[in-house]
C-alpha cells in the first residue's frame, strides 16, 4: 500500500518548521526513490529540526544489498517492535516523511469479467496548502561495495495501520464521510502525524520519542484517524501507475469520488 506519493511543495515553503532551499516537487514518488525526511536532534539544550534526503525503503544494518529496501517501504505498526527489519530503528530513529498527498488504488469487480479493476485516487489534505507528515523510521546503512564503498546511505520507511472500519467511521465526531471512503479504498492507512507548529505537537513528540517505543507507536496510532478525517479523496487518471509519468497533471480530477 501507499505505493506512490506526491511532493508538490515548492522552494521557500515551510516544511514542518524547516525552510526549503530547493524545489522538491515530485508528483509520482515510488519506492526506492529519494524522499525528504524530517528529524529532530538535541542541540544546545533544545531541539534542531533538519531535512534530509533518504531512500524510500528501509535498509537495516544487516542487509546485504540495496535491493532489500524494495520490500520495506512500509512497516506495519502492529508488529514493528518485533520485526528484525524495524526493531532497531523503532527504538529511537524516528522521522517524518512529508508529502502533499498519496495515491491509492480502489479495487472493484469489473462488470462481466469478475476480475478486479483498479481505480487510482489522490488522497490529500482538504487545505491543499498543507502537508501530510507520515510517521516514519530511518536507518543508516554502510555501502559494502562500488564507487561509494564505505559510505553511508540513509533510508526510511512509513508506518501503517488498519484503515478505519465502517463502524469507526460512523462513530467519528468529525470527518465521518472521509473515514468511510478511506475504509473502502484500502485496508491499510499510512499513519499521519498532527502538525500545529507547537513544540509539543504529535509530529514533535514522535521525532523526539526515545524512552518508550511501544508508547510512541501507540500514540501515533491513536491520533491517526483524527488527522485522516481532515483529508479528501479524488479520482485521478491511470497515468499515475506509470513511474515514468510525472507532473502536476497527475493530481487533476479524472472522475467522481467513491
């Protein structure tokens, strides 16, 4: 799931409190490609937020080659504490993966064929001037061979959880319609973090969590639906399924909502 996502922020915009120095626009990011990640480092009695580039797909320290990352671009939050791929990073190497939105494909039976048809949707904040900040993990991997042998490669993964059920959507105080659409779109949801700009918002707490990984994961899971309830979905064209296609036309509406 979350097999493509979108960065449409331009140079000069604030990204989780960090001012961009370059144009990061990319409308069709795929696993193993380079993505931005936000991290907080302790500095001078406070915190310094930094923006780095990372490979989308986690490379644990013991991975033998880069191809491993193609299997680790998402991490199930329910098992992230136990899985060998993620259990080192989840202890203290937390990051946020910022995006303008992401694509997900709705599977529905084709009339007459019985085969599933896939319809792409663009999921994004209702206020498209805002970003989504996905809860992520990062790892540094030592490059074993080639021109960059001995160097370090930064990689990342995005945490996921169950999408809201229809019952959970019905009981939601806000955004019931959006949560209902998400429940039918896919059974998994990339976990978003609330960003208010305060020093104690969910984004900051996740980036700085180190004492109790289990509690930190549970906290981001608990707040995920509240953030997702503020999103919107729109159907887009099938071109988003081609990694070679890129540009703002990919997020233009191509049909009706769910």
